[in-house]
């Protein structure tokens, strides 16, 4: 909240082949680096598949990623923190929807929004 008004930073996602990478030192089209220090260099990838669904997948992050459903408040672990996962626990693509909250590490949160013109 700034001067009594809610300030929201909007981070558009890339519909390109590589999608959008979120992380401390993320690179590429529409990379999102507006994160806290507990987010890995390349923490999460978000992309749109051929069917028009938005998916996300962890990128071997240190502190993991969880999605909180905007529909029912349930939590889905996208990627456990590195200290809690085994070598064979690779992150799998997970579909995200408007209203969902992406929780990267312990402190960074993004709400998924669909903005139409």
C-alpha cells in the first residue's frame, strides 16, 4: 500500500516457446526477477501449451514452490525444497488458473490473473 492505495506490479507472461522464467537471475523474454532473496536464480518456469493451458514447473530450486488454489484454497506442492526431496523427485508440469497464488520459497507470492483488454 502506497499513499493509501494498493500498488500492484503486473508481470506479463510470455506465450513464446520458452515461456517465462521466474528467479533471482532469470533471463529470457518476460523474465521475472521481482523476487525475494530466498528464490533461486532460475526457480520456476511458466508457459502456455498447445491447448492454451498455463502450466508451471519447478527448476530444481533450493526452497521449493507451492500453488494455493484460488478456487478452494487447497495447496499443491510443485517442487519440495531441495533438502526434502530425493534425487528421483523431479517437478512435473502443473496447470495454473486465474486466482491461484504461486508461492516461491517462504516469502515471494504471485497471484495468477487473466487480464483482458
